[in-house]
C-alpha cells in the first residue's frame, strides 16, 4: 500500500482511520477463526491443562513477536518510536491494573478483544459487556475514575521519561527478540501437535499476531509521510473502545487509527461468522451470569486503562515490542485470572456438593 498516495487523496486523519480499519479487519477475521482468547487460555492453564486454548494464545503472541521484530530488522518500523515506548510507563499501574483486568476478564467471560469478536458474532451478552467496558474505560481515561487511575499509576513510574525496552535493558543483541519469539512459537506448535489442532486454526492464530505487526508497520509508515505528529501504535481495545464510543457521541471528535480499528474488528469477525455459518444470537443465561459479566466488564474497563492496555494492547501488542510494563501487566493479568478461575472452580465444587 502506498501510504503517501492515500494521504494525498483523503488526508492524514482519514488515512489513519483507513489503516486502523485494515488492521481491524485482519484481526477480526483471524481472531474469530482461531478462537483466540486469553481468558480461555488462563482458565485452561489454571485447571492444569496445556490444551488447544493455551497453544493458540502462545502461537498468537509468539508470531506477533516474530512478525514485529522481523519488521524492525527489515527497517519497516522502529519500536523505540512507538508511543508505548516513548512515554513513561507505570509499574504500579501494570501490576494493579493487570490483576484487576485478569479478575474482570474471567468474570466477564472474555477479554475486551474477545468480547468485541463475540459481539460481532451475535452474542448479546458481549454487546452489553463491551458497552460497559467502553464506558468505564472512558470514565477512567478522562472521567470520574481518572483521578483514581492517576493516583495508582503514579505510585511507581519508569525512570528516564520513557518505558523500559527489555532487550536493551538486559543488554541483549538486537535479534534476541526474534529468536525468543521463534522459540516460543516452537513451544506453541509442540502443544498444538499434542492437542491435534488443525493447520487452519494455527494459521489464523498466527494471523492475529500478523494483524498486530500490520498495525505497527502501517502507523510507522504514516508517521514518516504525515505533516502532523502521528502516534505509532497497533491493536488494543481499551483506549480505542472509549475513543470510538465518544466519536459517535461528540461532534468535535476526529478520525484516527482507533476509530477505524474497532469497526474493522467488528466487520472482519462478522463476515467470518457469516461465511462459516457461526453467526447466532445469544443472550444471558440468568441474572447471576448477567451480574457477573457486568461486574467483570467494569473491572476490565478500569484495569485496562490503569495497566496501559488490555490483554491485546499490553499483552500482545506491547509484548511484541518488549515494553517492560507491558510484560508486567501481562503476567499480572495471568495471575489475576488464574486465581479467580481457581476460586470460581472451588465455589462451583462446593455448590455441587451442598
């Protein structure tokens, strides 16, 4: 794609939205077909299993690392210029926000990205939870919850006015990230083989990681030709969900990458569900499930904004450029989700025995 020609024809802001749309469509199709879900992987792991869900998640993040680090090696992007790297990170936000997000993810039945995919497949539970997530994320960004978020995030900030590049901080060679991603992908493929996962699902799992790389490369390319400063970013669903919601509520809102990303995921997932005959309307299965899902959505909205990103934004997108706080947030999300899953399983066993 000739980004310069696109900018000259439609302008910088609409071009950013188009690039977000492209990234979102790729992500939506790949996520729907691979059934990629961090929540499902953590629950499976908490139950002592290394099954298909863990394999898909590992393959997604590992291929994202390989695609992104490979793109940097080829000069298609420069991770040091990414917005996540160029601003201070919050260790306290990553830890606390990640834990809160992990708890909410299990209660809601999926991370924010998964909710968006399921909503496009006709899952009305995910529509409700996704809207609550977006509203709370906006409240945490610039509303009544922003003060709490700022207070918690300011407890422990990275030094030097930037986030931490783990590869540079550890003094590792430039290609270390690429090698690490390849080794992780090999582990994912071993688990996938053990669980007899089909090639198609594995390809689409890699496609989710590819979508993350596409976002980084396209926004980096736009930044090279745009007159105004452009944020170099990729797939994430905390800030973009809030921004997209406000775009349709505020006449003064402007087009940007985020505004194309979220609709793109919906379009891609919807088309994939229609083509495969998987589109089906579903609702809540009872008051308790509805209450739990809504509570989880609230926790995810606040946790994601505090952590600096959701399971995709921090976990995969931030992880692919080895941002220090992103990896801490990802670990915290896993920990929060595993503990919550174990507690719910224990509660279920006690209820069954009663």
